[in-house]
C-alpha cells in the first residue's frame, strides 16, 4: 500500500509527503531523517493520510495537496476535500 500524508510540525506548519510505510516514515521524520523541512521542525504528528494502490497515484495526490493553500489543507484534515468541492 502507498500513502499520501500530512504531518503537523512543532511550529504548526504542515508538511505533505508520500510513502509506502507510514509508521516508518513518521518515525523517520521524528528522528530527523524524514525530510530536510521537518528535520528542524520536530516533533511532527500525523494529521491526515490517504491510501493508494500505486506509488504513482500517491505521488499525484501529493502534488495536488502541495498546491493547496493552508486553509484548504486544514479543510482536508477536517474531512472536507476542497478539490472535490470545486
């Protein structure tokens, strides 16, 4: 399984990524090995994720979410997909 996810960093910023092992990836972020962005903003907490059958679908969704502004990312976390509301 592949995942697109959002984590909230210690500074309240949001980071979006994809992985095929969600637990391992969140642990890596919190150990300072996950991404350059999150390394200085630890700890991070998983606030949202979606499951996909393929890596390509997960990466496509990651790109969609990264284009959203903060308000729309927060709506997504609250189970209101702004991309489906348009």
